[in-house]
């Protein structure tokens, strides 16, 4: 009887002028207790020597720990592909059964992969796993709270994800942060190509939750830097900021969300029996809800009755932030 081969990990590392933090980032990856077998670096037209920093850091780690060398493959994009297509290139080139996403400025805790990989080995249906993260500043000083705190993740959302209902959670809002994520390479069969209208981690999370199991670990396994150059950060809104958002112009927000849901439906319909009719029905209902919100009249008084009727359907709770969405639709400008 043959012994199953342990799952190996490829790291998809995307960079753009990230030399300031890359050495520390790459060393934290290569010196994991359970190290990856390769890093696929996709660099988006850096001019600060980012590629050389990565190459040097990988070589340093190989000299320090020759028994666990980490292979490095490099793509240099001229012109830049931008975030989504840069990650698409990196993950598409990864060879291992598991793929870990990596930004250019975070630091992995030493046991990150040692904690995450065994969960995939124990559960063949687990497609994607993400975690909480320590929020730190540019110098890695603790900011006193975590990523899940900043996202206002609720116990109910955590319970539903643990219970196999991640798709319902992600239809309301994305909770998957790429820098904390590991997923099976088999997911790419359904997830590629990545639509530029979606953030890459958001798309990977919702596709995985539609065809398999997604779970999370509540412990932080990376230090997630918050600094002036973050393309996507994690900051919890103050009460004043929430009020400003409620009164701000809706712009094209709901039109864009409806279009994103339409893209999701079109992709899921290609998967045949891999996606249940119930999931397709939920996406169609999400589209209807976003179209409703996009078509609300300019007059706040004229909105009241339609919003009340829509609230009675429960779709504000199913596909948005519930009462917060109702208040925003009642008061926002057009």
C-alpha cells in the first residue's frame, strides 16, 4: 500500500515597486517550518529593484537552509498587467497542489503553512482556506487589532462559514483577503480567467464556495502591514465615516455590483452539475436586488415605499448589510 504524498505548496507572489519590504516578506516564506517548494514571482514593471531583492532573499535562505531550497520562477511584465491579471499570471504558473497568495509587504508567521496544509490533507473537499491577520504598521508595530476586527466579521458569519455556508456569506460581502489565503490548484479549472471587474481574492473565494468547501482559521497567521502604499488595506470605519457613506452619492455602485453578479452567474452556469440550482437562484435574486437599488428614484420620499417593500423580501439581509443598507438607500444622494 502506497503512502499518500504530502501536499506541496507554491507561492504566487505579485510585486510592484515593493523592494522596501520584500526581503523580510520572502524570508518569512522560505523559512517556514513547512516551507513551500516554489515561489512564482510576477513583477509588474517595478523600477526599484524588487526582482533583485526577491532573487537575493531566496538565495540567502537556500544558503542558510540548504536542505529545503525553494525554487524561484520570475515573470517581468512590461507594461504592467495590473493587480488582477498579475495574480492570474502568477497563480496560473504555479505547479503544486496548493497555492498560497502573497502580497509584497506582509510577514508570515513561521507556522503558517504548518497549520494550514494539514487541513487540506484531512479534508479533500476543502478548496480554499483563509485566516485572520495581525494588523501592523510599516515598521511592524502592532496596531492593536486584527483583520477580522477591521472587517467587522461577526460570530454569525464565522459560524456559517465553518458550517459550510460560505457562499451565502460571500454573496453579502467578501471576507477573503488574498494575503491570508491558500487554495487547491484544482480551483483554477473553474476560476480562470479572473474577471478584472472582481478583486482576485473575492472571485477565488466565491467560486470556491460555489463548488466546494471554504473555511477559515480564526487565529492570525500573518502580520498584515498597513501603510501609505497599500493598494487594498484594512481599516475599520468610524461611526462618522459610516454616516458619511450613508449620505454620499451612490454613483454607479449598484450598477457595478449587478454587473459583477451577472458575470458570476454566467460563469457558474458553465459548470453544469457542479453548481446546485439553489446557488444559481440565489445569484439571480442578488442581481434583482442590485438592479432594484440602482434604479431607486432621486427623491428620498419616493424611495420610502419601494425600499420598505424590498426590505420585506429579506434581500437586504441576504445580499447586503441589512438595516445599514436600508438606511443608506433612504438617505444617500444620487
